């Protein structure tokens, strides 16, 4: 009887599904493992999207930013270097200007006579703080109509002008320079009467201890009394050789 009932009711003999066995077939996956898997897949996709010779965008941005910073730093350093060079040049120029030699001219003296050559004497002095070297003086004279204002072209030293070599002049030292001309003055009467004027002028070149060349020019107008002079309005200057 029992066997018959079981055969008539097969559903009662069917066992419930074993969920434990099914669960044991799937591994236990944590949240961290899932997140890591997603990140790995994302990076894999990015690598697939990049060509073999293509740099990732973020790296390109960082490299460009680094390049901009480097260029900016170079520009700043260059500006600082230029300013330092200017400051050094200013200091060197200021040192040369305050310590260099300065040649000045004074005490002009002249000797005249009928049918005699023109003789002149000046005194040059180093008013600077260091010696003047290789001092060379050239002088000349010019006769111009009374009232004529001399120009630079009137006060031009000839190539044959006598060059007087002094050598070295030390600070505060005075050196007399005498010069004679080969031309004779027939008569002093026109000068005493004011018909003509006599001009005596010259140029001094020298070198300072910094091996820089300088020059000084001078010009005097001899008064009709022939025993006094006035300085000319031009040709009384001093400068560096490169300023010519």
C-alpha cells in the first residue's frame, strides 16, 4: 500500500533543489575586486584607443606645462643677467670716469715780431686721479678777418703740424708745451689796428690707465694788444676717441 501511494504521488517523492551546491559553484567576489576589475578594463580601453606613437592627453598637458615653466624661468634669468650686466657696465664706466686722467690747458703765452715766426707756449696739466700716458700735442695758428667767427673748418690742423710728445703726465703735474711756426709775420700793424685777428688752437690726445684714448681741444683769440687772449666759443672741448 505504501509503495502504491508513492507511485501515485511522485511530487511528494521529489526532493527540493539543493541551493547550497549551486552557491558553492560560484566564487565569493568582493566589492574591491569588482572596482579593480572595472579600472583595469577602463585603462585597457584607453590603451586600445591610443596609437602606438601617441602620448596620452594628460601627459601631453603636463609636459606642455613643464615646458612653459622652463621657458618662463629662462626668460626671468635672462632678464636678471641683463640687469646685472648693465649694473656692472655702469659701475665700470663710473670707475673710469672718476679715476681716469683729465688733461686741461692753460697759461697761453705768445711771442710776435715783425718778420719773425709765430711762437706760442701753453701749459697742460693732468687734473684727474691717475696718470695720462702717450700724451701728444699738436698746435696751429690762423689769421682771419676781424669780426669773422671761426668755424671748425677754419681750425683744422694740417697733416704736417708738429707733434710734441710728452709721454706720461702724473696727476696735478704741469708741463709747458712750446711751439714755433715756420711762417713769418711780415708786420704786426694790421693786427694792432684790428684789421685781422690771430687764432692759436690745438689738440691733445692721450691714454688713461684703463687704455682708453681721450682728446682735448683748445682755441684762443689773441687780442690786438698782443699780450692777452680770449677763449674761442668753439674748439674748447674734451671727449673719448670713439665719440668722434
